[in-house]
C-alpha cells in the first residue's frame, strides 16, 4: 500500500490536486493513481496566462474657469429653485475633478447697516456651499466661502447675489483615451 507522503513525492502537483478533488468527490478508489483521460487538465503556465492591462496613468490636464451668478430674493438667503440649476454644472465639475475647488462670494446691500449686509451675504454664500456639499457630496475643504457685503454691486443693479467660481486649475485624470487631455 502506498502511503500519502510517498504518493505526494512521486506525483506532479497537478495530479495530486486532481486526485484530491476526485477523492473528495467520492469518484476515486485506492487502485486509481492516475486520473482518467477524460478528466485530465493541464495547468496554465506563466506564458499562457494573459498579462493584466497596465494600470491607467494619471494625466495632468488644465481645466478652464467656470463661474455663474446665483440671484436671491431680497432679504433672503434661501436659494430659489430656478437658481439651483446654475449651481449644478459647477458642482458636477467638482465631482468629476477631485483636485478642483470652488470659491463662493456672497453679496448684499439690502440694509443700511454694513454688519447686517455682511451677515446676509455670508448666509447666502453658506447656503450655496451647503447645497454643493450635501447634494453633490463635495468635501467642505474644497469650498471657500467669502462674504463681500455691500461692495462691488452687480452690473444688473442687484446685489442680492452669490458668485460661484471654480477657478482654472490643473487636475489629475485617469482618462487615457484622450491623448490631448480634452474632454
């Protein structure tokens, strides 16, 4: 009778593994030392195994500045629904390019008191920042909030606004299909 250790020393590894599978399945007897021709299997060699594709390379690309102005109702810091559509493309850009950021500048001139104007302009900018962070999952570290107050009135005559600016930046991308870095 052949012992297990002697059997292991005499047989190649793939036959041992196949024999073990057959024994576990109850298909082999003690007399069987070689698998039947119908169940033979040749293990893949190193040369036969296809190499995995190389990992994508990070490409540096320059993305242009994107900005828009969000207008608010007088005395309010709630973002009107019609104005949310102006914020969405900038927030999507932030999601697509994790290296980019946004600057949100609030304006207000509803009050004679500059302190009240600063508070309202901050609340407006903060409302836009919360919208971008909560709806699109943008990290707070990438959002800069600035309260401008009564300064620099818009050309439209309304200072009830927030400027949303994602500055020009160089970002990393894994998009190897575009050789020129354009999207």
